[in-house]
C-alpha cells in the first residue's frame, strides 16, 4: 500500500500537485471505464492508440483523485481536489512503480518467455503448484510492457511464489521487462516464428529473449533452442532434451491414443511420465513444466500425478449462433498469418450460408510493410470471401481483391458506424488480436442467451469419428446418425464437420431435419428414417432418401413419384430381423420383391436392419441369429433385384463388437457424441458439456423449506444456490430433491427441492461459491442418467433448443 506522497518519491516527476497527498493507492488504472475504487486508484494517462489525457474527466467523474500525466498544458484547475504527477513518459513511470513494488518481495519469481507456449506453461505451472503453494500468476496474457507492469503491481506478501509472463515483439523491448521482473528463476518455452518480422535475425531474437534472465540465478529451457555458446557461465543452466549434457535427458516419447508416455533420465535413473496430450507443442510444454517442478524440489511421483491432471488452456475457436440467421466464428485470441489461415480454413468449411464475411484487425507487432501485406492479400485471395471489414491502418491495401472491403480506423470507429452495416444470412469470422478487444463485436453479433449453454467440442466429435473409423476396413462406408438435432449437439454445425471428414451418408429421423441440413449447405446423401406422406414433396425437393419400412409407405411414395413423373428415385429398404419396430418381415419379402420388380419409379440404394442387443454379451446368440437372418435376406433380395445395393446392419455397439457384420456400411450413432455405453477399449472423448451459472445465493436456517410443495428441507443452517436451468431446458424434474448433482468449483453439490421450469436450487452449504460461478450440470452424464433410470441418449436429446449451443474447434 502506497500513499500518493510515497509514489512521488518513487517515480521521477517534473512537477506535482498534491491536495490529497495522504490518499492510499491500491489500484493502477489506465482505462476510465474500469474504475472500481476511485479514491484508491491511480490513473495513468497513457498515450497509446488513444490518448489517456482525453479520459481524465471520465475517470474523475468515476471517483479517481490521483493522476499521472505528461501533458504540461493540462488544465488541472478543473479538478480542484485531485493529485497530479507530471512525468516525461507515463508508461515509464508506471514501469518504475511496478519495478519498485516487485523489489519488496523476496519469494521466488519465475519469469517465463519464449515465442510460443508462454501462457500455457504459466497456466500449467499454476495448476501443478497451487495444490500446495500460494501461487500468483500474471493474468491471462498480460506479458507486454503495460501488462507486465500491471501484473507485478498485484504481487503481495500472501504468496509463496509468482509466475510472470513476459513477451516481446521487437528488438529493444526486453530490457525494460527484465528490469521490472528480475526473475529468480528463468523459463524459456520455445523459439519459433512468432513476431519474426520484429527481429533482424533468429539469433538476435533469442538473445533478446534471454535478456530477461540476465539477473536470474537459474534458467530452465529445452536445449534444442539454445546453442551451447550462448549459455551464460554465471547462471545455473538446467535443460531438458536429447543431449548427454542435459540435466533431464529425453530417452523416448510414445503416443498412445490421447496421451503420451515419456521416459526421462535424471542422474542415470529413468523416470516415466504420462502426459495427457499428444501434440508436440503440449509435450514440450509439459516437459518444461516438469523440469521446473523438479528444480523446485518436487518428487517425480508428485510431478507424474500432477501432470495427469493438467487441463487444456482456453484458446479455442468458437462457432456460435448469430443474429439474423447468421453463424459467428469467434477466433480473436491471436491474429498472426498462421492463425488467420487456420480460421479462414474453418470458415471455408461452413456451408450453411453462401455469404462469408471476415472482420479482421491489423496485426499488432508486425511492420506495416508491403511484404507483409502482399502475404495477407495472397492469403485472402484464395478464400471465398464475400466481404472484408478491416480495422486498422493502411486502408487501401486490399484494392484489387474481388470482394467488398469496408475499412475502419479503430474499433471505436467501427462501433460508431455499426448501424451502417448489415449482417444477415451469412457466416462471420471475427479475427482480431487481443489488443483490439473484439469481444464487443462478437457480443453484438451473437444471439442472446439466458445463461445456460451447451458447449460442443467439434474436435472431440472428429476424434471419435476417426476412432471408430480406425476399426473399419478401407472399403466399408460409414453412415453418421445426426437425427434428433445430432443427439442434442446441433444440426448443420456437426454435419459440416462430418461432411468435411467425408462420411458417406447422414441419417435423420424426419424430413424437417433433412431440410434443415440442406438449407445449411449439406450436400451428402441423407437417409430419412420416418418419412410421412405429407412431407414427400419436401423430401424430393431437397433430395432426401426415404426409408421404406411397410407396404403402406411404399405404395404412397410410389404413387407420389408417378404423379411427379419421377423414375428410379433412391430408397432404403428396412428389414425387421428382431427389433419388431419398423421394417419388412422375412415372410413379406416375396411380395416386396414382386412390387419392386414391377415399378420403375424407385431404385433400392440400400438394404438394412437394426441389431437389438449388439452391445450385450448375454444376447450374443440372438445377435448372431440376427446377422444370419439379415445376410440370408439381403443375398436373396440383391440376387432377385439384379443389381448391387449397400448393405448395412451394425450400429455403434456393432462396430465395436461385431466386425463380421460390417458388410458394406456401418451406422455410427451415440459413440460419435462421446457416449461409450459398453466400455470399449476405444479412446472416446466427451463431446459436450452443459453449463449454467449461479443466479443467487441465499443463507437459510435449519428446517426452512425450498421450492414448490416445500419438498426441500434444510437439515442444518446452510446456503442454497439458484441456477439458471429447469425442466424447460431439459433438466428432468426427477433430478429434484437430491437425486441430481452438479459440479461447482470442482465439488459435487446436490439439488434441493423440486426442479422448476426455468431454474432449480442446489445445496451449497459449507462451500465457497459466488453468484455468477460456472456450474457443470452433468459432471458424469452416464451417472446422471442412471440416477433417474434413463440412458444418456435421453438426457442429450432433451436439452432444449432454447439452450444456446457454442461450438469449439481447436
């Protein structure tokens, strides 16, 4: 805690005016919109993209009474009770104050830098250390000249160790960061191509980054990035890698499904680690974290256990429903050319709209030279954009491209002219560096939600698809089930991914579902399981292929085709081999063949049936009899028809347990969406997570009742939390009164009282929770299903359409 009179002594001032010199400062503010405790805040009028001096009045009106400024002509008299400190450079004054503050603490400071992986290593070290230490970490990616200053200001004596991230984009930047951070332990993550244009050579870039550690006692790094001749002899150098001189020598790396087994050698003793990632960057980051933990004195057994618990850092591209029938791709975390290419590729995959708009900011940290813009123009020209909305300088650089270009000098400029823009029936990619704060743009574009969302990981669905595909011979086709809103996971969003991954067929339950996919740009063949006479016109118009399961539906469809003068329309014949739900029985096949032979309006594309209990070992004899009956029937039908058809019988369980029944095609259903009902050895990923938030917390006395009919009763003094989900959202009423459990801050909490239409209550007694906290509704969906006597399918498909779907792609 510093009084304003103290700060005058710390920073170099030209002059000062202190009518309230005894004010105590606890917050450093540079944005007048982010003022929480005005009387204890110090406002820095930074001259960056926007001159902070313009916002002194706004900051003053919000209660701030202490300012650091550089404008000597400032009319301070209009702020009679405010403190003013005039300095040559406002940012430098902020850094001087942060540097002074950092020197007041003597616990270990770990400084982290590199081209990539800084934030991930910082977050993972935090995850590994916080179990037994009070750890401070710089927030998000606060690694810039300003960000590091604000990060250091938050240091206090309540911590045992601090993790400070430092990033640079050009030569000459690290010296100031090094002076501020002065890390006791230095960590280098990697040396890559990020910000390459800001340095004259790769060697210069490396030396600049290593400058952070000039006063460190120890530096930890992957040896492949630092040549021997650049390693300081005055600092303890600890490296991991393949060299015999490495402190931790990498013996082997073996990827197994979704995890990696690593063998390290330390002092001639092998150490085995399991990493919950398979990509090279994550493996490197895990090994760097392991090296730091080992240096800090942790036993390898502890390190191994904590590595298994690591979670991916949130840096994901998101696909959301937007206003006016739009889809919004939010990928505003980073904006280098490589990341832009990946995002544009994802945009290109989206087929739900013909129009495609890119909202793009200039790339901070890169020079605005013709070489860079040539690369950008070339990149944009190969994608089918309809419109570019550009935010930044150099507004004429896109002349000559064959799509509309609208330019704005800043986000504020774009916001001011928002009413002049129209967004409807299109896919919009929002791609901007964090410095541009495109969050406000994404918020404007996305459809409103009532606070409950279903997060769907498209990568996980894609992974599961590949996992099941890996079981199939190359000549076996795959039909993906996307009925019932893709088991609750969405329609064209999932279908787009499946189409991109070249599945052979999609299946829906009703014609309306197929029509929605066609309107979403899906061109794959689509089979409709339950066609109705009233929908034949829409079915044919949208090139959907009906399941024919009875003579009634056959005759009705045949009559319609004759009326439309259509020939050889594709149909799928359903055979009943034991399910006894829909389909032709074996003794009906002679009559079916007779009708098929006499009609030219249809052509049989496939013959299929459904296994009743393919996942149940005790029913294997029945399954085998089904397979035999099906094979006998289709061989006879195909022979009599005189042409080849697609034969398919296996569902998800059949794919795993009955390779003898693959025939020409298999049908993948619930397994695609992360539900492995039969505990196969396949590496299946969970694909969705239903989340809500705490609306209100109440403290109640023992014996008080909660909810309708007073069913919930407090057994002791405690707290309840009301959350934004009810049976109208798909949270079954049977989950009430303690049957259902949700997850808050890593702890399971039971429901209390009856489930209401739009909300329900949880017993959070003896827990530290806050309003606005995230709540995971189904921590274990299989357990949740068992609790009310249903199967996971039912929980998934009953999630209401009013629950906003957010799709992720990493």
